[in-house]
C-alpha cells in the first residue's frame, strides 16, 4: 500500500475507484487536477519538475534518489530496467507531493530487439512493417519501465555528409510525414497512458537535417517557404498524430538557436499548430546558448529558454540554479515557470503516471529474471521487417539470388561485425544477440564449411577514425581491427575468391561513421575497402556487394565493378538472417530508396524534387549554358524511389478519369501494374505531381501517394489513386497554403525518374 499524503491520497483512491466523490479535483478531470496540484507546489518543487537528468556515472544513484525525494527532479533518461527505475519512483513517492517521475530513453529503431535503422525502415515503404517495428519497440521499452522515447526523428536530410541521415527517414517530405504519423501511433498505441505504450517526443524541432555543409550541430539558414513546404511538415504530421512531446533541435535557425527561438516554439508550434504537449531541450542545449553567442551566461541562457517555451531542461542545472533569481528580479514571470510545469505534469498525466506511477515498472516479483534474455526478443518480426528494408541496386545477369550449391567466398570487414549490424541508435540491443552476415549465411547453408571466409580489409586504415569509432562504442565491443598488413588481408581474400564460384563482399561503414557528430566530407567506401573490392574484381569471379552503411555512399566505381549490389543499411538484431534470406532468394527484395544516391559528394545537396530552373540540363542533350557539372554526368547515381526485384514489373494504361478537376472534386489516376517475370514479388508504385506553372517556382515533381503491391508471377492489377485539391496545395511567397488553378502533370513510376505522364487542369 502506498503511503498517503494529499496527492498520494488521490493516487491511492483513484486506483480504488472511489476518488470522484471524496476529492475536490478528481483525477478524471485533468485540468482541474493539475491546477489543484500546482496550487500546492512550492517554487522549488515547480522548478524541480523542469529538470530532466541523464543517468550516468557522474551522479551516484544515492544522490539521485535523495534529489528525487526532495522534489528536485522531474524525469530521467538512460535508466532502462524496472529494478533501476523502481527505487527512483519509490523516492518520488516519498517526496512531499508524490509527483511521479517519468523515465525516458532514445528508443529509435528498437529497444532490446533492434530493427533496421530508420533510413532502412523508410526504404521498405511498408507502413505496416514500420508500424510493427515501433509497436514492438514500445512494448519492449514499456515492459522495462520506460515511459517516453525521444523519437521519431523526422528531420528531412538531403545531405548525406550528415551522419544523422541514418536516424531519419530520408529526403522526401511526403514519405517522411507518412512515416512520422505511423511511428507516433505505433509508439503510443491505444494511448500514451496505456501500459504497453510509450509517449513519443518527436525530434529535432526544427530543421536539424539542414545543417550547413552536413556538419553536425552547424547553423541552418533557410527561406520560410522552404521550411513550410519541405522541412516542417513531418514534425507537424507527428504532432497531428498525437505526439505528446517535442525535442528541440541543437541548431540555430536563421540566426536564432532553436532553444531560444520564440517564433519557433511559441508562434509556430503552440499558436499556429496548436501543440499542447511537452517541449524538452536537447542534451545541454540551454547551456550551449552561451556558445551560440546569444546568452552572456547561464542566467541569460535560462531566461531565453524559459521565455521561448522550453519546458524541460535536459542534463543541465541551469533552470534550478537560475530561475528563482530571475523570477525574484522580475526578469521572468511566474507564468513562464507555471506554463512549463503545467506541460510536464500534463505529460505525466497523459502517460498514465498519476493514476499509477508504477504502470510500466510493475511489481518486483514480476521483473524478468534476465532483462536481456533472448526469449524477450522479437526475432521473427525483426527478420521480416529487415528483409523488407533492403534495396537491390544492381543485379546483372541474374547474379542474385545465390545458389545454395555454389562455393561462396564471404569477405569484408562487415561480414562478422555484430555491433555494426545493429546500427547507429541501437538502444539496448546486445551485440552478442545480433546475427552477423556470416552467421545468417551459415545458417541458410546449414554448415560453416559451405563458406570460405576471409576478412579482406579492416573498416578503415585511418587511425583517427578508428579511435573515434571505438570512443562511440563506449560500453560495447571495440571495432574489430585485424593487425595484419592491408596487403596480407587482401591476398587472403583474393585466394578465397579464387577458390570460390562467387564472391560476396560485405563492405561499407562501421555504425559509428553514420551517427551523431559523425559527419564526413567523403561519402565513399573507405579507401582500404575499395582496394579490396578492386582486387576481388580482378579475380574475374562474379562479385556481389552487400553494403552496410547509414548514409548514401557514392559508389560510382563499385557500381561498375560489382555484378550485384544489395543496399542493406544497418539491419538490426536479425540482420544476418534477413540478408541471407534476400541473397538466397527466400525473400524477393522490394525496397526502394527513400533518399537519392549521389555520384559524388560534389553533387550535394541531392534530392529529386528540385525547383524548376531557367536553364535546365536535359540528359542526353548536352549544350552550352545549361545547369550542369563540367566534370561529371549530371543526375544521381541512383534516383529517389529506385529499387530492383528478382522479378520484373511493368506499368501500362495510365489514365486520368478527367482532364479537369474542380476545387471540390476528385480525380482518379489509374495504372496497370504487371509482374512480367517468373517470381512472385512486391513493388512500390509511386505517384508524383508537377504544378507546371505557379505564382512561384514549383518543384519538378513531388511524391503525393504510393502503393506497395504484391503480385504473383504473371499477375497484373489496376491501381487507383485519388487526387484532390489538397494534393495540389503549396505555401506561396506569402506563406498562404492554397492550390492555384492551371495545368498539373501526374507522373506514375516505379522510381522518381522513369515515369509515364498525363495532365489535367485545376479549374
Ligand atoms: C542528443 C541527441 O541530439 C538527441 O537526439 C538525444 O535524444 C539526446 N542526446 C539524448 O540521448
């Protein structure tokens, strides 16, 4: 039985269903309940609620519990087991008002079972699969006592130099917005107050993916139209789907850091969008206002942040230290603090914690004997989602699928890399539980001796990079680094290749190379691995590249060298099995690129929905004074939306139901899609629209809809897409969101480049 005090009484009685008749502010009435609670809170208790601490070695557990019991902490992140969180919640229940704590964590692509990285999930274009990954993550995290995740990350990324490209869903506003909604609903399930849900705090608000030069934490400078049109909609979609929280970005926007940005946090988020949830700073971001050069000291930083509407301060003590003095001096109002406190309490309410502070922590006797037990994982689901997330980029002469009877040489530094399989934000995944490509292929073949393995190369021969990768892998394994000279490793791999019928090379990046603070100026495969690929090519054996990486890599040379290329990104706990399923044809690949792959770093930014220009370059028609690069072919290496299958698909008979559309009407765009090959398979039929002439320049095309369809060999289906005026709206120079009458081209294709087109007029 919990101890009683005023709030404790509410909690206790509420759980016995007798509250309404006996208390002035029943738990059922959220606003009244919170107002009543706030009336009882001292200033210190209020400010305590605004503090979100990081659980780490710097603060002993004993001290944390003392601070919680004193009402000085509102929530934690990075404590992720029930036995860890329970004593903290017990401490909160010992505090004067017994306000529960919440426990947060970066559950980005899985919790204990690691799913493919978000960029890979987006490659599936499969909303059910993506939703399943989020739902399982929520179930696993909530059953470990986690209440809130800092996810999804919906920052649009058009610059693959940025390491956090791996954490997002790609370059396209429509696709990322769709996924944003799916992920929020998956995390929050039937409601953020459900025992098997976690509250979603969408990030990073805003525009973090547009950091200048792709260098992490750098400035963002962007026109309002571009913001509204391309970069803001995914956050909005997450909020419209009910995200309970927003994490504020570390970057500045047009000269004002997001953390001090009143326009962003108040005018846009709260007033224009009507967001009612919790705004959390990123790690140490309030303090960083001094580095940004907008705050003289911690006091001014705290003032700017609270005034901007940052409710919780993550991992710094500035609010606790500075808010009382600022209030006393009249530099901030009581309402600045109260508004923030109200949001924190409301979020806790919405997470169901006032009703039951132990909702997700449960009882000690029900704790899992081993939190990491394999039986707690969702391996079958992870394997299936991972298979759907890979993109077949090349398959000359039907090199793939592999025959199980063939003698296969498996080489490359990523063939046996359990930690890298899991990807950049592998939460609480255990490398020892992840299936490497070597494990997966061995299992598929039924015997170790079926594979001839040689490492062939290390991840990198750059010592500085290796040290950084190991620094990032702080609590896990070190990146394997074979001390033998590069030529010895290559010779061994060449020998393996010569002894085999076909070579599979697992190459690319270590997971830390596509991570926070891991920007690159060069988006090639590291040079020592490229040497290995050249040597393998020279053997004349068919060469399959299995790419593992968290960003698009400019594999210009490798595209020519390889007979087949499978982009697997980072596939998660079951990655090795899933890749083996695809390589051996037990699953027919169906992924499509959610991001353009550039030919070289010099083409960046690369994205398909570029605005029209006055002197466009027309492929195949080079000429003077067109928009082209002199030293390379214009256009991407692989376009957005591209991906092959082991079967072939054709599109035909595209038709529009009318050549005109009324503002209130509907238009049907239809197309026949046929599986013309010999295997069953899935493909993604994509619908793009171009607004041909507008009051301002419009993109060459914009994704507006898609359908992923399964077709048996020889089967065909007619697909229908509905187009309404809403699909034609855009933000004009006055930021008015409206459609303009005139001609529109509708393009349907299996990627963004190869499309068939019909036109209509909006009346
Ligand atoms: C900093 C990252 O930018 C953010 O995404 C993450 O949620 C926090 N650290 C907490 O780990």
